[in-house]
């Protein structure tokens, strides 16, 4: 059987109180709030409004407002999240219950204030908000896997080594192994072997991250192919 992941726990929480599912949902929202903020901005909302709408959306999500609408036959957190925020925006003006900015209001249990700074660093796109959301999502998944890997190396006292060799994870790296060997004071064969292990572990970490956001084992490879296609088009 496919083991329980963050997303399968969330799916289980959709019908009843489920503390583990709630924690899993908070974890996913904290990791992947930025594509939602960027989507709202690309739909034409100002930075201030996008921040408020993003916070309100995730408060509704964490309250369980959208979990009853999850389609179990399309068990990917990515598709659920995009569909939920589109529904939220279309329904927002009819509901007339936007939360106000300022002291004393409820806030999400993670930080979203860096969204606009990150957005302004990105190049301008002429694509649809949905297409931009997909690219931001793919980048967020890769960055999340990279962060997990960084934490693993740091836990073993190899943080500095990781920061040096991580360049070999970003597509084609033109830095010769011999140059890296001199930089690290290692043999070239040791550097080659280390980079081979690094890439293997990165693929494993990426696969684990993707698996945490789908509900079926057979969806993992399809989602990884989606990530690659999204970033290469």
C-alpha cells in the first residue's frame, strides 16, 4: 500500500476532525503559499490586496472551507490548490467577508510578507496566471527538495561542502571537476564520486517531496514528468 503522506493525511481530514491531517495541511501551505500569492497578483490585484487575499484564502483553507470539495479522483495537492484559489477569487466579492488588515485580526501560522519582494525579482511574463502558477509551483518543489538536502548535509557537519558542490545540481555545470577538487582539497575521483552520490540523493529527495503531495503511488512519476516539462517550456 502507498504509505500515508502529507496530502493523503489531508484527504483523510476532509470528512472529520483529524489533527494529523491539519498539521499536514499547515505544512503544505507553509511550503507552497508563494505560487498562490503570485497567482493572485497576476490576476490583477495590488500587492496589499494580494497579501490580504492570500491570508484570507489560507485561513479558509486551514479552517476546512475547501476540503469538502476535494475530488478524490484527482489527488494532487497542486491541482487542488489552484482550483481552490480560483474558486475563492471568483466567490470573494459575493461573500463580502474579507478580513481587514491591522492589529487584532487572525493570521495564518506562517510568514507571507516576503511574497512581493520575491515577485519583484522575477522576470515579467506575458503568459496566463495559470501557466505562471505552474512554473512557480515547479520551482517551489525543486527548491523544497534542495532545502531538505541542504539540511541533511548540515546535520552531518557538511554544510560548506554542500554549498560548494550544489552547482552541479542546476542543469549543466561547466565547472571542471579538477577545479572543484582543488577548491575542496580533494582528489578529482573523490569529487566525481561525491557529486554522483549528491545527484542520486537529490533525485531521491525530490521524489519524496513529490510523493508527499499526491494520493497514489502511480502519480509520482507523472508529476515528476510534469515538473520537467513545465520548466523546459
